[in-house]
C-alpha cells in the first residue's frame, strides 16, 4: 500500500480537519462525535442530514451548503456512522420543521440511522436511496444498494427544502427521484482500505468487475476486459432493462446522465465513457438534457466508474437546476 | 453472574479477535468489504479500556454500558446488532435477576431476539444468526434441564462451530454479501465466524473459572 498517511488511525480526523479548513466559508466541523454542518445554520426549513462511511468523498460532506445538506455524519472508512453522531448533528441543525435523513441502503447505515431516529426528540423521516440496479435478484437481497444516484436525491431534496417545504413534501420528492434513478458500476481495479493495508479484492489486468458496489464489494460477474464502448453498451442495457422491468418508460424521456468516477479513473476517461453512454442512450430514444461528469461518489482509490440515469420531470428538473453552493457542487449562486 | 466475570470475558474476546486477525480479514475480503476485523478490534478494545468503569457496576448495568459503548464505537451493521444484543440482555437481567443459569440463558435468548428484530434476518441467511440462534436455543434447553456448566459450555462451543461452518454453503440474503448471489457459496460468513470465536472464548473462560 502506498498512500498519503501519517497514522492510519488519524486519517479521518486529519482529512476532515483539512476539508473543514479549506471550506471554512461553507462548513464547520465538530469532533467526538464527528459531524459537519453548514457554517451558518439555516432557519425555517427542514434540516437535511446524510451520512455514511468515509471513502466516498465528496459524498456527503462535500454537499453541505445552500441548496443541499444541512449536516453530514462521516463514519470510519466504509463503515457507517454511529447514532450518537446523527443525534448530535440533528440537535445542531434542527430548525423547527423536522429532520430528513438521506440514507444509502446498506444494512449498517440503515440500522445506525434507525437507532438514531428512534432516539430523536424531533419530527423526522428518512429517504432510503437504492439506485444500484446491479443487484438483480431482489428476492435474495436486502434490496438495491444506494450509490451515485444519492447525489441527485440530495440535490433535489435540498433544493425543495430551501423553499420552506414540509417534511412530507421533501420525503415525497426524495422517494420519487430515487424511484426514477438507476445506476450501475464497473471496477477495473480494487480499492485499498487504509486500515486493512491491502486491496479488498484481487483482479487481474485482463478482468473487470461488472456491477461493483462503492465499497469494492464484488458485483455479479467477473468479465474479460474489453474496449470501452462494449463495457458502456452493457451498462446502458442494464439501466434500460431496469427501467423497463419497473414499467418506467425511457422513450422520448428527458433525462439526467451522471457519469461518476470511483476515484482512480481520470476525467479524460470519464468523458470518453460519457460520450459513448450519451450516444447509446440517444439511440434508444432517451433525451439527455442534463449531465454531470466527475468524481461525485467514490470508492477510495478504485479505478472504475458508474453510470446513472435519472428520469426527469418538471419538478425534478427545476430542483436540479436551482442554485447550489457546496464544496463539490456549485452553480447559479 | 459477576461483573468481574464480564470483564475477564471481554478480555478473552479481545484476545481471540486479535489472534484471528488474518482469518477474519480474509473472510471479509472474500465476500464483504474488508472492515470487519478492524471494527471488531475497535469495539473490543473500547470495552476492555473501560474495565475500571465497569468494575463498579452491577452485571446488568455493565452489559448495558457495553452495549452503549459498542453502539457509539463500532458502526457498520455489527455496531447496532451487538449493541442491541447487550442492551436487551441487560434489560432482562435487570428485570429477572441473574442468580441462575436459566435466567442467564433467558437473557442471552432475549439478546439474540433483539438482533433478529434489528437486522430483520433469520437463520439460513448467512449471518451471525446462524451461530447465535442455535447456540441460544441449546443454551435455554440445557439450562432448563439443569445440565452442569461444563456440559453446557462444551455443547455451546460445538454448536457455535457447527453454525459457523453451516454458513459456508449458504447464499447470503442479508448483509453486505447479499449482492453476491451464488458467488457467496463456499465462503464462511465473517460475522458468523466472529460470533463463534466470541462464544468459544466466553465458554472457555467459564470452564477455566469452574476448574479453579
């Protein structure tokens, strides 16, 4: 393992401190328990709190700020945060209109947020994101995983919350965006959890992992490495098949296309993937009207990328386009 | 049950977790995300570090404190699940007392029930429950029959081992390995392995105390 580390146990604290100092105009950091909030507490709105294991940066702290999150709770690398973090964050950002948790659908995250919610003295509800269509057989799973589509949910719900909308309205929009979003990821290399010190999985130069999760957990199939167009073809087909299976039409449908890097794939390659995905979706009658390309939900140093398609409607488009001012997403303000 | 025993059991658990670093890491890399050992190590060391604080508490209060500590230090799925176990066990011990093996077995069973409720899982889904449920059932049965402590511990060690081995040929339907489908077959579940190790360590500790 070759990484920029002083002491493995100090990585999280040092990284969070660096983040909070670099973006001190936007956020502030509290330690023990760890959570980050907006620099200036927002008033008279639903407080949006997300969180999860670290290693997916800029998710979630990078999305704290106007038009998105009020607070984020970072856990250890790839390990969900603990309820005391969520309780302290909620206490700090609560503004009389309730708390909305946005949680990626992983057993650990769900349970820790659930226990926090049970102890919370405020009105609250939760949006569970589950956009990963790589987990095919839902009979044998705890459900689809929440991956890069979470960013779209956080952006849209965050925007709606700024208008003073109710907790129920925010929850409804979050659920709608999640339902209308599908993602699939592919890994070319493993990632290395610093405390483990070696790659999470073995993969040769001639292989790829189709349907990989954002923790380097294996997907469904180990496949032979091939040219980019052929890989994107299979990913696009998987996403279209997922919408079809859920009776959501993609024909002449305006969509947001997100090509997300896992941490070690250059932007140059991500735009190449975007180019192919855009062409293939268009050939299938999908109208790509909004796009986002970059590292938005990463898996430490994994090489690879995910493709996410979100079926827009007027409401989702308006909230996607609305001003946002965070460390990782900023436009219109 | 004495609080002093809970402390020595926690030390025994920490030792077995540390001694099995390679096994636990390898299992979790195969079908999980590679953090199980790190999380268990962090949880165990936090409990051992608070032994002075625990020493002055009643057994149920000590177990509840352990649960709260695990909840705020482990994270992941193991944190809430193990925390639910200890907090529920503590609650039942507080209500019913801890002066007989049967009462301890009943409290243990309540703890396992809390894990089932929190994780919404059951036996056969390739999780820690494949170890804990058979152990709990056997514990209550043997305690009801007034079996001696040596027989109970020896049996539970064996039942835990069998439960752990049984996860090898299961498809995971809960937990991080659930996305793997049939690819999880042939791999022992890391959570089942760590539970088996903990039960073995605690039972051996009881046997050691008995033989003194």
